């Protein structure tokens, strides 16, 4: 059997062709070689316009150097492309349309609002979802604010905490807003009269389409917000498993806990101890959280076709109730290294490779079965 080839599909960050996760790709290529896989990196911009060949990025673990080489299309594609506003993302959409027949380990998920609607269809998930509406007009904000205080505005395709705004009613005729702008810069708390709130929110919405979401009170005694990142991945047998979980704590004055926004990571159990001193209670919460995340991953795969990994952002209130804040189809992995969980970090890198190898072997076994069936049919006909 020939050596399986995996192509990691990504997007350049800018016109200088910088890669966001270069160090991760280096590790994946190195680990892939240990598994007997040939792994390279490419973007839609690297595909030849007239021929089905790719000017691929090749990494040599021995020399620790990158180079370019023209390659045929890989046996499998691991899509790591995140949404961005650029012509590079438009190239990605064209690539997916033209080459959608190829073997992808994972397919794109929809936006936050659509995912919320899909999950809301299942009663077992509904109780774990913050109250959420689509921001069509100001009445959507005010109606939710009457039921929930605080609330959050989130761009439906946002990542890394960009463009998130927290709104809290702090008096009969006074609101406080704070958040991060689309460039992820922290916006200090501001107090607004109701007459000023509406125009401010409409101006904010001009950046993107937004959802309005119930705010879960997850401030620690020092005022910082925290949540949890749980990574679920397909293993080398094609089954969903929880790779790991970690706590994330935001910087002062931040309404988000994102690592890329300056937050820091801690072991999940350490973070849970702040509110749940009982080890038995923490174990129960971990078990319930893991099971919920696995069920959501299976359900979304049944809904959207092939998936191989998802990261779920989880909030847990002081009563131990679990909320799913977001589902991320293209998760980063450094949260585990930063929290000190190096085993989870290793698995986060190797599991997509092991799953790709399982997919490759499965595909080739099926081809062998078909050939044998044809051969047997011919023999039977001759007899």
C-alpha cells in the first residue's frame, strides 16, 4: 500500500504569506512521519490555476526548514481555514466549490446563530444554551435585556473575542457597556443613558451581523471572567473522544477569557476548585460536561456531514449548571500547553493524524472489497 498523503488546508494571514499556526504544522508533519504519513501544508492560493497540482509548503524535521515543492492533490484534506474578511477567504470558497468531491476530514460549520438554532431543536441541549436571539433591530436587544442582565452582543462569525460587547443595566435609566472592538482592543466600561444606548448599538452592529446572548455570571472574586475550553476529537478508530479541558481566565477589564486576547490558561480542575471545593462534585461536573460535549459533536456531525474535531466554550455557574457558549470547528491547541497539560496537547496534535490514517485505510479497504466482489462475480459468471 502506498504512503498516505494528508494536506493541511489553511489561509495566509496577509499578503506576505505568513501562517498563523506554523509551529503546530511543524509538529503535525513531524508526528505524521512517525505514523508513516506524508503531510504538507497548502492554501487555495497555492493551487495551480490550470493543473490539479499544488505548490505545497514542505517541512523537513531534520533540517527544521521549510521549502516549496509542486505536489499532486493529497489523499485527504484537513481543513484548518478560519473565517476572515479578505480575498483569500473568497479563494477558499471557490476552492471548496471546485474540489468539494475530494476527501475532507472535516466540513465547514455554519455561523453561531445557525448552530444555536440547530442545537435548540434537541431538548437535551436546550437547557444548556444561553437565551439567544438574532440582532435584527433594537427591540431584540431590549426584549432580551428585560429577561437577562447582563447580555452580550457577539458577531455571528467572530473569533478570538473580536467585536464582543457586554451590556448591563446598572440603574433605572443607566446602562454600562464594555467589550472588545473588531481589532480585539479592550473598550473600557462606559455608562450610557437609554437615549444614547440605541444609537451606540446600531453603530456597533454596522461591523457585522450579531446575535444577542444571555450573559452567564462567571466573574471570579477578582472581577475577571473565566470559562472552559473542551476539545473533542475523532480518534484512530473513528470514534469521538474528549481530548482535554482547560480553564481560561481573562485579563482585567476584559469581557472575554480568550488566550489570544491576553487571557491565561489553568488546569480545569484547578479552576473548578474556586467554586466547587468537593472533589466528588468536580468529578460529577467534569463527567457531565464531557458527555454533553461528545453528544453535541455527534449531533452536529450527523447534521453537517464530516467533522473530526470541535472545541466547545463552556460556562459553569456557581450552582454547577453547564452552558455551551460557542462551538468552534477550527480550534487552537495551545490552551493545553499553557495550562500544563502536555498529554492533552500531544493528543490534540496527533489525533487528527491518527483519524486521517484510519480514514485512509478504511477507504482503501473498501476499494479492495469492491475489487474482490467484481473478481468473484466474473468467476461466477465464467463458471
